[in-house]
C-alpha cells in the first residue's frame, strides 16, 4: 500500500512540476517580441512544445555553417552572437533572458549565418523545426510574426557587420 502511494505521489509531483514549467514558459513567451501578440490559449499550446536545455559557459549552442533545426529563447544567462571569417571573428551581439534567436532555422534547413556561444551558463527554451511547423499549420499568424522578427534581427546584424567592416577598411 505504501509503495503504491509513493508512486502516486511521484506522479503527482511530476505533473505539478510539468504544469509549473508550462506556466513559466507562457510567462517567458509573453515577454518575447515574436510571441507577445499570440492569444493566451495558443500560447499555452506553444508553451508545451518547448523543451529546456542547459549550456555551460563557453560552449557553443550552434556554430556558423551548422545545420541546426532549433529556435532558442534564453531563460537564464548571456549568449554572444559571432560571425567568423578566415582571419577574424566579430562579436555582433549579446543576448539576454527572453531574447529569441535562431528562428530562421524553424522555417528552412539552412546553414547558420552566425555562431551562438554561451558567455555564462545558459538555460534556454528550445523548439525544433518539425514541431514548430506542425504548430504553425494550426496557427499561421504565429509563423508570420516570428519570421518578421527574425528578418528584422538579421538585417540589423548585417548592418552592424557592414559598419564594422567599413571602419576596419578605413584603418588598414
């Protein structure tokens, strides 16, 4: 009898933890520009589709030219975005909690344009392309919003990179 209660207690505890993570995920998604306008009922569905992943300081979440099918939202920590060239690397941006990145890979099997490195220990919400695609078949407005956000970010990073190269050319 006691053994059965222990198993039931463990199941209840796991269900409670799972529900807490979903509630936390919803709160985090509401803080992310790409997902902030999504109605709460759709956001709750989306929140169940994300997993959590930890990265240790100085590890790469992905590297430039990798084929990584995931989108990431930072829960804790700092991620640095780098662009690598044969003889140089440029740190283009530091991302902090509630920043969403890697979203272009949710739409197509593309090589990463940049590297993402954990500047500190990092915890992220992660979703893969196939899961995101299945979700957006039911909620296409979410795909439009995410794509718009990612395009704006890529254009901003390209502008910054071009500015850095122009400055470098002036001094060489």
